[in-house]
C-alpha cells in the first residue's frame, strides 16, 4: 500500500521511537548480564512511561505499538517487565515531577498519579 509522505514520515518516526526506547530499556537492564555496571532487574516494573512528541501526537494505537515493542523485546537476553502497564506522558509531567521530587516528594508523586493513572 502506498503511504502519503506525512504518513510515511510518521511511520519512520514511530520506528525510531521504538528503537530508541528499546535501547534505553536494554541499557537499564544490561549491566547485570554483561558485567559492565550494575544492571537493574526490571521484571517487577509496573509502569512504562513513554514521553516525547512522537508518542504524544500519535494515535493511541500507534503509541501503544511503540511501547509494546519495548515490552516484547527478547533479543537482549535479560528479563523484561512481566506486567508493566504502558502509558504516554501526554501532559509532559515527568520533568515537572522530577524537579519537585527532591524537595517535595509527595507533590511529585501526586502529580504523577494524577496524570499517569490512566
């Protein structure tokens, strides 16, 4: 099927986003497997938050497909989150919560719960 230029660009953008998110997850998890640095055991992660314009402006099904690519990447050889719920930070609250976290942790948690409870 032929895709219009805008649609083709969106497909490429989503593929790049899926690859970038997959690499990010692998970097968090790989240390224990490779011995490079202490990795993180991500099996019990309950929430996968995607952020950025590609996800924010994508249709819900397309954004879900990007995050699903991360949660189904078995090529790295380390355990993935078993039951993480994927959400997109459509309101861009992660940065704000990060700024609040050191001095106002309860407020940071409240902001995240309110906006990412989905």
